[in-house]
């Protein structure tokens, strides 16, 4: 089984569902602005939509258990 197939069969938790929703909102914003990245947008700094997406990424990784990430 390939990794993408395993991910598709996995039941998503509320954090992952929220992440997918925020990702979709972010991509729609980029599309409506004819951009392929937030980094080329003039509104990147302080953008509430982007901050909300980043927050959902963090929560999907730590499941609101706090702590830091070591890379």
C-alpha cells in the first residue's frame, strides 16, 4: 500500500479536518488573487487567514497537547 493510499483510508481527527478546511480557504484566497503562494502576497504579514492556517497546522501536529517541535 502506498503512503497516499494509507492516508486516504485513515480516519481524520478534528484537527486534521480543521487543517484541510483552512488549507482549502487559503488555496481559494490564493486562486482568487492569482497567486501560487502567500509569500508573494502583499498581505502576508499579519494576514488573519494565513495565521489561522499556521495555527491549524500546529494544532494538527500536537493535538493541543502543547510542547515544542524538534527538527
